[in-house]
C-alpha cells in the first residue's frame, strides 16, 4: 500500500485559473486518498487483534494460510471503514495539511 501526501504548497499557474483549480483539486483528492489509506493502515492491526481475540482457538485457525486470509480480511475491513469516514484519523491528517487560515484583511 503506497501512501504519499501531495504537497499543497505548489503555486498554481496564474495564466489559466481553470487549470489552477484543476491542479489544486487533484492535489486535494490525492491528499484525501492518502489520508484514508493511512487511517486504514493504522486500523488494520487493531482489527486483526480484535479478530484474533473473538475467534478463539478454532480448528480453522490452524489451517495453512489461515493467518494470511485473516490479515487480508482485516485489511479489507479497515479500508472499507476508512473509506466511509473511519474513526477520524484521516480528517485530522487532512486538517493538518490545510494551509493556516489568517483572519484580517491586510
């Protein structure tokens, strides 16, 4: 899972405002995806631990590849949770990436 945060400090081209908006929108979309992926990355071990706790010591867990299958399920669940708003980690990351709001008209 590649996670890259796009820099929003790139100056948009002044000659074409429509192109500038498009570039900024692409940067915002990249940051949103990266934040969701990061949240999913953090949620995966938590969900995996929960699944191990509630699964108990079933005979199925001893089958070859069972832990890999469980890990894939935890990753898919974490990605689905993060894609639908998650637990707020992605929003915190996005808020941190926004430029500071300056009040005043100077």
